[in-house]
């Protein structure tokens, strides 16, 4: 659920977007999976941090991010966010 992860955009520039999230209790989390899609393609990364910086983006381009939380039992849930790179 979006509210439980508190997913938000930290910063945007003309060729990158940095997002972050947090959980009140992350002791059972093994990894986070970030899916990033724009008009060109989609990419997926598995990370342990609670932030992600999508780079090599084009100016004025919308990006969709889905962050899912994974533990021993599989995926606990996910949330979605849309953002756009700056013009300059």
C-alpha cells in the first residue's frame, strides 16, 4: 500500500529521478524490487536500500515506478508512483 511505504520523489533533474520509501518495521524485509518504465522500455533492479536513482533519462519524460517489498514468504506488497524529469 502506498501509504505504508511512504513512496515519494526526493529529487528530479533533466536526466534522473531519485525516489525513496520507508517502512515502520523492516526487520522481515529481504529486498526491494524497483520496476522503472518510460516510453522506451522497462527495467527491474533488486536492492536493499530504501532509495533508488533512475539515471540516463530524457528531459521532460514521464517515468513510472513500482516498488515491491519481499521477505521470506515472498512479496508482501507494492506501491506505484509517477514522476517526470525536468526540462533543463
